[in-house]
C-alpha cells in the first residue's frame, strides 16, 4: 500500500501522473484510479496540462529497452535449469527479449498541444 500512496504502482512503474506531487504543486486537488482522473471542474485545464506533461516525460524514456534489459538480466543469466535445457530456452528467450520495436518518428511533444488526450 505504501508504494501506491507514494505514486508508484505495485510493479514499481510510475503512473501516467508521474511525480505524485506535480498536481499539488500546481494547487490541484487530484485523484486517479488506473486511467481515470478527477479534479474540481475549475481545475480541469490545469489537470490536462499536467497529465500531458507527465505523459510526454514518461514516454520520452526508453521504457521497452529498460524492460528488455531488466528481463534479460533476470531470466537469461544464472543457473536455474540444467545446462542443455538452459541454453535452448535462454537462446530463444534472448532473441524474443532483444526484439524491441524501433522508436517511431512521432514528436511526443505534440501531445501537449493536441485537442484530445484520451479517446
């Protein structure tokens, strides 16, 4: 429960709102559950701005590459199974984990100026 209160989900990933204090610093009363966000009606514009800024900040990081490295380290090293099984499984798993999609050309900063943020 402490991690959720601190703005980090049970898996350790930061939520879309990123910094748990970013809304408070802008004077917002803010609540979120999964992908639902609430604030006072008078503060919706500021909430939208903060959510968009945090979205851009979060998705500007190499999330899939970081996950790939973590999973490679976690599951493709060490001695958890017999050597002959390990080499077959590890080779296939490594190939899968290394196949991270390339980053596209979309400029994430456009999200800050888009008409709609969620569909």
